[in-house]
C-alpha cells in the first residue's frame, strides 16, 4: 500500500510542480491543483451520476420486491440481482469517486510533507546532505515531516552553513510557503493564539456548505431521510475539522477548496444529466413527505404514546382490537357496539393513528391506546396477554407484528376490511398465521380452503359472519329514503394504484360528459389527492366553466357515493359497497389489474373482483372510452334489470345480510366462555 501511495505522490508531485511554476505561489498552486482534480474527476462523476439514477429508477421496484419477498430473503436477493443486471447497475461504482479522493489526499499529503522533492525538485543526494548536516547539528528529524522541519529552520535563519550547501539554502530561503498570512507547512493547533486554527474551522464550514447542497440535489440523497442527512452532515463536519488538525495546513486548504469546488461540480453534473428527466420525482416526494409526517407525529405524540404503552402493559385484557389507522374503526364498530350492549367484557383498542376519533370518545366498555412506533408496538404484540385479538391487518407474523411469545393460546381473528378477493388483493399466505377468519361470503371461504389445500397450511376456523360495514351502510341508506335524482348523477371513483383512471383516461372521460344532462362528480382516492393535489387543482381549473362537472377533494361526507345513479371505477372495492348498498350499477374501466399475489390463479376459485364485473354492471376497455356516454346512458335505462341482478348477486355471494354484527359478537362471547 505504501508503494502505491508513493507512486501517487510522485504523480501528483509533478502536477503540483507545474501548478507552482505556473502561479509562483504555494497556496495558489494548491488551489489550481484542486481545480485540476475536479476536472479529472468530472467524467467519473457523470458515470456515477448515471449509476445513481439507475438506483433511483429501481427504487420503487426494489421497495415492491421487499414487500413481495418479505418472508423469503433468498428470493429477494435473487430478484434484486436480476433487477441490477437488467438495469446494468453496479453497486460498487458509487464508491469509485470516494476511493479516488482518498488516493488523492494520501498522495497530496506525501507531496506536502516533501516539498523539497516535489515542488523545488531537489535531488535525493542533495536532500540527504541537508539531512545529514541537520543531524550533525543535533536535530532529530521525524520520518514524515523532516523536510518541513529543515525548511522552517532554514527560513528562520541558521548559522554555520557549509559552502557546499549554500546554493540549496538560498533556494530554500526563497521558497515561500505562506499564503495570505498562513504558513501552510505547519499543522494547526487547537489554540486561540494559533491563527492556523482557522483552517480546520473553514474546513468544517466548507463541509457543511457542501452537504447542504448535496442533500438538496444529489440523486441518492433525494431518498435519504432527514436524520440520515443530518447524521451525514454532522459526520462530514466533524471529520473535516478533525482531519485538518492532523496534516499540514496546505492539505487543509486543499480540503476546503475541494469541498467548495464540489458544489459547482454537482450543479454541472445535474445540468448535464438532470435527475428529474429520468426519475419519478413524485415517488421521492411522497417518500419524503411520509417520513416528515411520521417524524412530526413522533415528536408531537411521543409522550402520550409512551404513557399509553405502559398503561396497556398494566391492564388485564381479554379482547384486544388493533387498528393501523383511524379509518379502520368502522369495520370494528358494529362488533364493539354489540359486545358493549350484550356483555360486561372490557375491550382494549390499540390504534397507530394519534388522531383516531376513538381516542377522544368516552366509552365505558372500551379502553383506547395510541401506540405506533416499532419500539413500542413490537414488544406490545410480542408480550400480548389476552384471550382474543382482532385485526384487519393481513400478514401477521410476516412483518414487525408477530404472534405473542407469552401466550400461545391467544385466538387471532382476521376481520375483513373489504369484500374483494383475498387471494388476489392480499399477498401470498397473508392469513396463514390467523386462527380464525370472519368471512364476508362464500367466495372468501372457498379461496381460503383452496389456498390451505394448495400450500398444505394449518386449517383456520372460518366463521360465516358476512360484512358488518355493509349491513350498516344498507341500514343507513334505507333510513334516509333517498328520492330519485331529477338530473342523473354519475360518480367517478378510481382506485389508488398505478395506471388507474386518473392516470390513464380521466380527461378523455370528462370531455365526453361535458355539456350533457348528467351531473358528473370525480371523487379521487384520498391518498392520490394527498400526494398529487396540484393535479386536481389543475383539473378543477380546467373544468371550472363546465357546470355539470365537479372535482371533489373533500371527503368529509359519504353522501356523494350514496346519491349517485351510476358509479364509474376501475378495480376499487368501492364497487361492492356502492352496488350492494344501493343496488345501482357500476361501469368498470379495465385498467391494468392490481395483483398482490401472482399465484392467485393456482386455485380453482375465481376472484369475485373479476367474476362480478359484468354482473354488478358492465366492464369496458380503455379503448372504448369514446363510447362511454352511450354505454352509461343505456345502463341507466336498464336500472330495474341491474337492481334485480345485483340483489341476486348480493344474496349469493355475501353471508347473512343484516346479521353480521350479531354473528361476530356471538362468536367472540362463545369463545370467551369456553
């Protein structure tokens, strides 16, 4: 390794000599040398920029692979390697600039310690004579800095110079290593009286400036979280400052200007190869916004979460509900209300949403807790001690939430939060670690049984409860006794997935409905509004003059869904809720289907999402959008036919309409008494 560094020092010594001859100033020669290195490294920076862009392009696919192979690290590694090959991405390529920079610094250190050899180009025998003379005077010369020591003493004035060394002494005396008042041959000392201390300080400041810019425009840093960026910035400041104390000030000057010149170099790289031209910047923005939102919540509710965790630990529990967010309470509410009315059981409700309304409700039968961070949530479930745990979350045991290690006899019940196909819309084996499933209908029963037979997994208890939320919606819809709309309402409510109606054809659809007798309401998925609000503002402006078109981004009311005469969607489960509640038809647009389990078709049972598309209404391809006005008009004319058809499908595919809360509650009470 020392031999390699010597070769590097010899090479950079030649360049430093040229720089010194060109500007005739030691400090300026270091700056010119720094500029030279940036020019040399620029093509390599472009190569690494291209490589980093490939990584950024792969990020969504890599995130998807992590989810897909969450319980199979070997398959994830194989899929990751395959993706790298496909994209021609080289994981180690990003390390090349850092390795080159290290070589440059190590080589430059050698040059700075030996200016007689590299800058003044003295011959080794002459330097050896000087060294021998100094040793004869009683000097002890250190191996790496002896040339700097001789230069310092000669320039301070030394008597008794032999005749044969006079020429060398004069040459050294004329060699000025000062730069704007700093002797660049000396090492900075941590002292207020040593002005060289400014070099490490400026080294740290330059590192901070470089990191600020890097965090804003560097491709890979775009994905980094806030604390990751802060941590890297702090490390670079500390390292740059500390490093500048260890080497001659000249190296510190190189480090300072190296950091400063890196800033225009980064901008130039982004101009030549702009990331936004190749990368999904919306995806990055969503990731960063999500991370920032989580951090704000953690700071705001951290104390409450800690208190709730300890309160939960001390409570004796029998029934525990867990909700990932505030939107999941509606799936539990009918069951909780039934248990509260018919039993004396206390229920414990854990939510990972600090603004879940249940946290502010006063219910004598329910104790609510906010617990979200992994450091609390993971041990909470690992140490869970209750009789029954109900969750709407699939993939138990496959992610951070595991079955209890304290009690093996807890009954884990999966409560469906949709009427769609489990085999299609959940990941493979998503329900394998549940003991019991509250089944919505005959399709889910068959799917689970066939999946169990296919993969030879432990049979689950399948309770034919039906869908409590649907019962609630039907009851509410019938109570309100809505009148028929004089002006027919068409609701467009797409799913939240890539290539949905909004992405593929929303403008084409709306342009067909402009200036028609229909009132058209676009109600996008809340998540898409959250992440693409500017798109819907633009859409509102575009159709502002069209009185019959409304772009709705306020989701406080559910009446829009129930008031519609026709629903247009793609693969959203809102189709089941709408059709089975109102008995009105759905017009499906065949956008690319979202498939969470690529092995869904290995079983005989076909997904309800596919089999009922032309039962609940009509499915058309994106290419048939030009005929959508005529198709929807025809469907509205056949409302009586669809009403009977949908009612028959509801009776055939959904269990126990109107009785789900009763059957779910009775099952839980029965199990608690056994």
